C-alpha cells in the first residue's frame, strides 16, 4: 500500500506511529532495518523527517508487505477509529463499537456500502478513505465485489503511485 500513497500521507502515518504507538514504530524500524542488514540505531539516530522518508522507501519494497499491513491496521484502528466505526455502521457490519470485527460477513449490501463510502468521503480526506477501503478489502482473500466495484470505478478513492 505504501507504493500507492502520497509521501505526505506516509509521513503522517509514520509520525503518528512514532509519537503515539512507539512500540509498534520501533518494531517496524527493527524489522525493516534487519531486512536491509542494518542496525535499527542507524535509523533511529536520524532526524524524524529522515526516519519517515527512510521508512516510506523501505515500506514500498515487497519484503515489507507484512510489516506494512500491521502498521496500516494499527494506524486505522487507533488514529482513524471514527472512520472505521462510520463505515461499519453504515455498511451494516457488526463490530465492537471501536471498529473491531470478529466475524466478517460473506456478503455486503451494495447500497449500504455506497452510502458508507459517501459518509466517509464527506468527513475524511479521499486518500484516507481509499486506503481504508483497500485495507478492508485485504481482510478477505477475495475481498467483496461491492467494494471492488467502488475501488475500480470511483476516482475519488483511487490511490495514485507515490512520487518521491
């Protein structure tokens, strides 16, 4: 997902993780540094903005997919909980009140999903909505056709490749 997001959004996510989810942030640095055969201190001694740029570059590599998914899920669950709750409520998906879902439905109502996306777009930046929908789709191997249709046909929720 980091290949398809703007550097500004990646920076915001990493900044949030560095300031609010320090353990996850340092674990991500350690895992990505290990993949590059570096010691984590090589990264942590950099200025925060340089750390974010390094993380964004590394997160775009194929080997980082599992790490990326964990970072994005944590960011969404903690920093964008309101967005998750709004989507799940509007789409008719049962959840724990905080955006956590125990049993994902096999099917979604297309009209409810469209209404949910409209509600999200009215309250959140389109790039964040697009990212959430993509991450939500990843929760099932085949995703949901109702969300696939929106991602493929609504340009407001299209992620553009990141440019450095």
